[in-house]
C-alpha cells in the first residue's frame, strides 16, 4: 500500500479523488489539505464520506505533506501548484498535478495565457498525462501534468485522424459543451443554480485557456502547427463534456472506414470506447466513470467528418485520469480503482 | 375581434398558441380541436388555463371549424396539415400552418425528406412565414407556412452575412442545441425525464429534416446553392434553441464591423435583438418571449465568424411566430399579444 | 400614469417587479436603485430587458428617489428596508415593502427572530399585504408589508378552515418545498448549481423566520394562538413553492364538503384557484403567474385533511403580490399588469 | 462464483442490478431476460455497459433461466413475479423478488391493493427483505420479498422510535418526495421530461400502494395497528427519496437523546448512517450508494419529532438492497459489491 496525499482537497476534484482512492486496492490516503476547512472532518464538508473515513483536513506545508505521502495529487488553482511542486520533487515524491501549470511545454505560451511561471526549469521534466498518447513516458515520470478537461476529450477525439493525416488541419472546429462542475465550487454568480438551470450559452469564444493546450497536442500529433477554433458552452448539468468536432476530410471515406481507423487506434485502450457507426455517445453514459466515448459520422454532402466525444469532466477529465496516471507511475494495473460502471440513469 | 381556431390543440404548441391568444387584444378563440381529448375542458389537460377559459376540445371536421373561425392555426403533424388546408382555403379562411407541409417550395425535396404531398398545387400559394424576410408577402397571404424551430434561429443568424456576401457559403457549419419541448408531448422513450435529465447528445447528424429547409432559405438569401452541415443536439431544458454557427469570412472584418452589419439589417425589427460585441445570448434570456437574440464573434486566429442565436422554440420557433404572422395577415400591430418580457430566472 | 421606483432592484425580486411594471397600463418606472450596479443599464445585468428599456441603475438616497416616484417598492434585505421607509412616508409616498421589516405586528417577536427594529412607531401603520384577507385595509394604506413567500401559500391554504373552525389548531403541520430563487441572487455555497441540482433536503426545521409570520396570521384567523410546525425544503427548480399542509378535522367531512367551503371562501378571488376534488396543483401550473392554486384531500383512515397549495415564489410570493397591493392602493383594477397565463411547459 | 440471473432486466432496476453484479466478487451474471429486447446486447440498450459485457437479452421461460442460475432477481411488474416464482423455487433456486407480490403477508390486503394472488401458498415462506430488521430470517430464506422504495426509508426512519415506544402511533405523518426513476422506464405522459422538469406535485394522497406495506411493518415494530398518513410527491430529479416523518412524542426528549436512541439501534449497521444533531441528509449524499441516511430534529414548541431519511430509490430502495439480501442468503460479506461511495456532485 502506498500513501497518497491530496493537496487542496476541498473542491469537487479533490473530493472526487478521495472517492476513488478510498477503495483503491493499492493506496491509503494519508493527508487531505485545505486552509479553509482545517480541522474539519471531510465527512462534514462532503457527507458522502460519512461512515467511510475519519480523515480531517489539515493545513500543512508541502514539506510536511511530503513526509506523510509517497505520491501527492495537486488539486490547486494554477499558480499555486507550481509553487509547491519543487518541494515535493526535492523530497523525492511523485506528483500528479491537476492544475494547468505544467501542461504547456512552452513557457512563453503559458505566460501569455496564464501568469509568470515560477518553476520553468521543471517544464521539461513534466509529462503530459494523457495515457493513451504518453503511456511510456508517464510510467517513468515523477511529475505528471494531468490534462485539462476539454483537451482530454478533444485530443482523444482527433488523435487517430491527425496521426493518419486524414483531415485538413486548418479546418478543425471544436464545439464543446461542459457541465457546471467544471467551474468548481467557487462562489461565482455564473455558477448559481438559478443562473445555470434552464439556461445554455457559449462563453469565452476564441479565448479559452484550453485552446493552446489543444493546439500543442494536436500539433504534436499532426507534425504541423494546428490552431483550433474552440467554442465552449455551459450545460445545465452537473457532470459531463460533449465535444462535437468538425473537420474536412483529405480523401473520401465513409463512416465505416473512419470507424475502423478509430477501432484500430484504440484497440487496446480500456478507457476509450469507439461507438459503432450509427450510434453516438451521450454524456449520461460516462457519468461517474473513466471512459471517453467516441462516435463517428461522415457528412457526405459536405465532405466533412463529425466526431462526438463524451467524458465525465471530473473523471477522465480530472480525478479519474489522475488515478490512471498514478497507476502507471507505480506499475499498478491501469484500471485499479477505476473499475466503475457509469451511473445511469 | 376576429375568431381564431387551433386545429390540433392538445400538444405543447397548441397550448402555447392558446396562452398567447387568450389575452390577444384583437382575437377571440372560437375552437380547439383534439381527437384524444374531445369533450374535455382544456383546463383539465393544461391546468394553467383554470379560471381563464371554459373552452373544451372538440373533434370537428375542417369544414365545421371553418364555420366557427376567421383564421385557423394548424398544430398538426406533417401529413395531416396538408390534408385539411384545402378545406380551410376553399371556405375563404386564412391559415397559419405550423407543420412542415408547406415550408419546402420544391415538391420533390419535400417528398424526399417527408412523404408524398397531397396538395402540391398549394405549394406556390404558401408564403414562408419568417416576417423579417417575407413581411410583405405574409401581409397578402392566406396560407402561411410557419418556419421550423431550428431554421428560424439559423436563418435569422445568417441572413445579414449571406445578403451582403460576407462568407464562403460552402463553409457553413451549424451546431444547434434544442430543449426537449421541441420533441412534443408524444410518448417516446427518448423524451422521458430520466433519459434526458443530466444528459446531452447529438442526434440525426446530417439527417435532420430541418436541413433542407435551411438550405432553401439560405440559398435564396445568397443566390447560390447552400448546403449546410447541421448537427442538432438535445438539451436537458424544457425551452430554448441555441445555434452556434461557423463560417469562413470572405474578407477581413472585426467583430465591431460585423456587428454593425447586423444592427443595420435588423434595425427596425422588434423581435431580433443584436448583442453588443463582447456579450452573447443565453436561451434563458428569451424564455417565454418572441425574441431572437443574436451575438457575434470573430476568431482572428482562424478567420472565422462565430454567430450565436437564441430563441424559445415554442415562441419565435413556433407559436409566437405564428401569432406574429397572423398579426401581419390582418394588419394588426405586429407585436399585438406578443408584448411579453422573457421569464427570468 | 403613476411613477414607480424599485429600491434595491438588482436581485431576482427587483427584476421581476420590473418585468411586471414595464407593461403595466397605469405605471411608468422612474427609478431603479442598486449600489453595486450604479450606472449600468438594467439590460446589461438582465438581458431579458434588452430592447425594452434604457433604464440604468442609480445609487440614490430615499429622498432623491421619493422625488422621482409616487410609489416605491422596497426589494431590500430586512433591516435595510426599515431604515428608508420613514423617508418615503414623510415625503408622502406610498410604500410596498417586500422585506420582513413590517410583517410582524409585535415588535418583540420581530426582534427575537430578526434584529432590533429601527422604526417601531410604524408597525401599527403597516398593513399586512395579503389582499384576500386585508383588501380594504390595503386600499387605505400607505405602507404595505408584502407577505413572505412561504406564509402566502400557507395562510391562503388554511384560511377557510381556520375561519370556519374546522380543524384542531394544535395539529397543524406544514411541509413546504421551495424553488431556489427564494434564496435570492447572493453568492452562497448552498445556492450553487452543483449543490442544488439533483439534490433535495430539509433545512431550518423548526427555526425558519417565516414560522412566526404564519403563527401571527393563523392566530388572527382562528382567534386562538396557533403554533405551526413548519419544515421548509429546497427544491432543485428555479421557481415555485408547494406546501403540503396537514391538520386533524374537528368533525367528519368528506373532500367534497371541504372543497365547497374553499370555493365559497374564495368565490370572488381572481388569484386563488380551488381545484376540483381529485386533482392537485403542481408548481409548474403557476410558474410566472400570480395564482395560488389549492387542492384538497381528506384521508378518511386518519381523519385528517391534507391541503396542497402552490404559488410562484417570485410572483404571488413576492413581486406579483406587490403589484396586486399597489393596484389596490391606487384603485386600479386588481389584476392590472397581472393578466399573465402561467408559462408551461 | 455463483451464477445469477435477472428476470425482466430491461428497466432501470434491472440495469442497476447488472451495474452492481458486474463487479461483484462472488457473482457471475448468467442470464438477462427481456421480451422486448430479445437478441439485443444489453450494451445497445444501456451504453454504460459497452466494453464491460457481451451479454444479450434472452426471452426464456423460468425453467430455462433456472437451468442457468443459482439465484434469480425478479425485476418484473407485480402480478408477473408471482407467476414465475414457483418454477424457480421448485427448481431449488433462490429468489430475490423486487416486485410487490410477496411483501404483504396478508393475502386479503394484497388483493385489496393489487390483484388476485396466484401463489398465496408462498406468502408465508417469503421473508421481508429489510436486512436491518430481518437479517437472520433472510439468511435462511430462499424467497426474499425486496421492500418497496418508499417503505425502506420510512421503516428505517421510524423503527427505533416504535421499538422503544417513544411516539404516539396514531400521530405518524409521512411526507415523501421521490425522484422520477421510481416510475420506471414505461412510456407515460407523467414521466416525460417536459412534464416533470421544473415541476413538483403530490400524487395518490392516501391511496399509494406502499401505505399498507408501511402499516404492516410499523405494526410489527410497535405491536399495535399502525395506519400512517402517507403523501408521496414527485421530485424533478432522477434518483433519491427523502421522507420527512412527523410524530408526537410520548415523553419529553431532546434531539440528542433521540439521536442516541438511533445510534444505539443502528450501531452495527453498515448501510444506515445516523446524522449528528444539527445536520440533516440530502438525497445527493446517497446517490448511487446503498446508504440510508437519517437525521433527527425535535420541535420543542409542538412536542413533535421530525425524522428525515434519504435513500437512493434504485439502490437501498431496490437493486442495492436486493444485492445486500443475496449476500446474506449466501453468507457473503453483507457489503460485497456494495462498497460504493455516493457520486457527488
């Protein structure tokens, strides 16, 4: 049994990590930190843990937490994560960082979209934690940058097409719709029930911070510079991201052919499910599980491919993928603690 | 006061028409038909009408209803509407048809996407009831084909760009998201609360019947043959359609310039609201009202325009627009009975 | 046309008042105040008003607002309302106060449940603004205390039984369920979408401030001291309160007899709809309208009456009732500006 | 590994059973039956099972299914379950019946509320499957009648009070609110998204079939004839039942004392969580898990106890409890396959 810590454990991602780790066969949770809830049992803040754990939140330095843990999950806002990563690495601990701080390999890009980077020397050491693309690197890493929720579904949705050079990369349009838990538990007017319920809107068109992250990984896949047009929308549901992805085909393929390409590409992947032609995913089919479901359509009239991918933003889009990364880092079975059927209805 | 009938008044569109007509200053509702609820007070089927009307549903032939009314709204499934239209016209009545039967001018296109047409001789007589584009024709018409819900928002969202030749017409992609009331009150598994709630999915990608309707009107606007790629999605809300529309610009414009084009185009339109640059519509801002709200973004990185339009599918997308059409046909103020502030939150 | 002001107009109740007043045939809105949004057009804060009004929020003293208006609606938190009421009354203006400050006639009770009262000399002058019980007093009043949302539905639901002495007053149990807009637009964790959605809970059992308000009015009706057991619950909907009210019958009546009593009692009331035996109200049948719908059941097995009442908490529970009160104060038709069919579905 | 069958596996309860059994350490699912979906993979009907099982629905006689299984779960409508139970028992199989057919011990009561009983000789053999009350009997049973969803939460909520004679049994009022999945996947107008969403109503007041089931068990607990007043309501959520239960205390106790009584009573129970005084359960804290959460309040003003209990109707209210019963029948750890943290948010 390894000892795990969750640094910044009071938000939705933090509690989701605890939900997964509490029954993980190889892990014991040794520390949960929260400045706000210091001294409070986690089961008071999240009653789902009543009867399952006596853990209390602590307010502790990275050094103290490093003394308690083998691996630490950082569920902190960007900026705060890079401030504590060096201490954990110096103490010889493994880190899965769920913030954006080590996702962008290019420092200038990070600083353009976020803030000044305080640990740029570690950017090269960090591995982008998308197991389906970087499995071997993750196995050897001690610092994994867990991907953003939108990029996870979009990159997995486009990878087979870009690897195989099937589409015109300047034609990619990504129309994503995310549940509200993606905004976290912070107090913002736009997250109030009465503002979200029965509503639907686009936001940050052309200006969302996940766009450069997609660009980076799609460019790696295609060996060319990709600039996606990314439009996020806010769904009046708690969990789930569905991305509808449009691209012009370079040749002429029908849906069955494209589907075959995806099935080959993801043949051995446990957490990517390629749908048979004629059916498309629904976010409700991945709720609470670590799957990325992908459906394929070809519009013959216009020569375009339409890919639909669905994930649970708190699972494959955050905590689930983080556990998958930890499993790889420790050589555990990749699905340890993740054998969860989606909750339906 | 004119006498109005609603033929097929038991569904959501039928009851919405009654909601609007009951306080319309120029109209009295003389007949509501329903085979299923014959003899039942409408206030038993829809308790919102308790205390407001004693009307009962009747099961009556078009001839009988024609005897009671000056104008009739057909809230029937496609196929059934064209079966009764001739009788109403022969009796000298005005008809607003909310079905798809007279929306497509080309008989072959209709028969390809729907069924055999039983009244093709009337196709030319019918006017497509989008007042912002066909106001003068509607004023003179006795048969108005009320547009589909998706086409209403999409056509209004694209009209200024197509009229002014600002975009590459082969590049148009329409990603629409509709509330569940668009599926009507029929018993279908896909409309059950537990199937829709907390879910989100695309459906009928490239195969929705509203695509040829959009193509028809967008082609008229652009004087070229348009084929849109149209992807509808099902939102877990009751009312509202938000369409995110992508197109490549022919020249180089910024959002303020495009916005100016829209403001000019819709300058005198009461029911189209163009948003200032930087803000985008939300379906919750049009709920229960007859507005079409439009927001504009230009993505400089990719040279694309992103238009977002929002309507209430039961209002501007159905009953509200039908009343607007009736107002035009009778020379009433165009907003009579439609002076409704959206219900928020 | 009279001039109306809304003092504290940035919350849900304030915007609902504006929604009602904007098309009110006898009223012009002259002032909207908000410290937070001073200088901002109301249509920026609530886009439903785009195209309908150019009004901007102002930050103004009661004296300044009194100079602009004949009547003022106070949509302020308790404590703040009583601080400005004297200024409006001294200026000879009429006031409809939507806060709790003048609802409780007994100063000590107010101070026990709220805070110290700063204008106790006005408690006697204020009229409790439930038109169905205090219509004549309201007509003559210049200070109307608009009832709380929960009390409105509960008092209307119990009045006929208490007036006629049909129930044992010590047996009254009120189990109420309210939509989330009742909590206002303040930033609270408990109002976040992800906290409310798919959830349901009781709160403040035996400790809600609306209990003494119910006690006060139910005691007046029954001429005895009533102490209700009141349990509020939070519903994952935006609008609506449904109260299920239990009481032991003093004699033996069947549902038809009790129903007859209610129909007689509310015979001339436009905004109370008594349901026929066998049907019960749903909050979705009053959404957006000023109705209070009441259904009656008698449980023969246990000799108890079960009353179900439904209102829209922002309408009959707040802004709608406030406009109804204003109509009475000015001798306008009681339903002026309130001829609204509920929005369904 | 034992072999399990689910007879009638196409509804929400059937798929929930499969969700639980698919990772159960002691069970293999050998058969799923459905007339409607015969020959269809379960993963086509419920995409959550994609990648997890190749099982197809079969249409098979009880005899055939008995040949494949050691234990069978009946997820059939009442009436159909009792028609197949004898065949399974004759074949020496164990049966967990999730229908109402064997819940009521008294044949006449069953026939009054349901239909004629076709296997009355088995009524005595059946054990009421509430483990917290009948654990030892369940261990020895071959026919377990899985309790109704409402009764589960209500009986667990009242058991300590009735066992200890703390309340006046004629005073019990049960006000329950259930999510929509309780109505199943059948096509009914009242289950449509647009009918349920943003709505809330009471239904079947005094006439719900779960009332006699509560009466039966509460009478056993109290040794007197109990007749509850039971009011079910429909919540616009998918999962969860919250019951607010009122009763007059016989003596004078404060909340801490009552809470102590509950803690003692449920001391060793894994799936009942008694809340500390001052906190009350929310259905969102039991979603997807097998817990029954109970909160306690005492209203000193009226001398009444208010108990709030929360379950997931598909879990502790159906499939979860069924698996708990099977675990007992086979001597497996009682929580095998049920070590699930609730899904939040």
